[in-house]
């Protein structure tokens, strides 16, 4: 077993809600479950990535907890902020989601490089 195979909250386990999209709570739980990986990879090298990652999770969660029913999916949060004209405002949940997605994509790319045999962290980054 690996860290990823025994994670309690995995992205692959999230069930999309038909017509509604990605459940916010499950998505955030899966994001939080990845944070310890960043510590294992290097608490110094990955400290800025972790800080950004956790900060974006918290911003989305702050929006979610204001109305869990209304913001039950990520799509509902984004649509609400677009309609309110705040989606592009600094520190919006929509902006946080964009940067969180970028962070996840970066982490996936890095781990793919390591999995494919890259031993030099700088090269993998």
C-alpha cells in the first residue's frame, strides 16, 4: 500500500452530482488529504506550495461554510460569484479554485516525473 492508496479522502472516490457538478465538501476533504504529501516531499522546498495550497482550500471552505446548502458544489460557488460580479475579485473562492487547480496540476506533474524515474528534484520541478 502507498500513501495514495490508503488515503481516506481520494479524488477518485468523489461522485459527481448529476447536473450539479463536484461536491464542495468532498473536494475540499480530498485536497486537505494531500497536504501531508507536501510535508513528506520536503518541508522547506514545498513550504511555499503548501502555504498557497492550504490558503486556497481555506478560501473556498470559508465561502462554503457561509451556506453549505447553496454552495454544495464548486460550480454553484463559481456561478454565484460570477452572477454577483465578484468572481475575479482578489481572494474570491473562484480565484482560489483556479489557483488550487493549478497547484494540483503542478503537484501531479511533479509526482509523475518522480514516478517516471526522475531523481533530481529541481529537474522534476
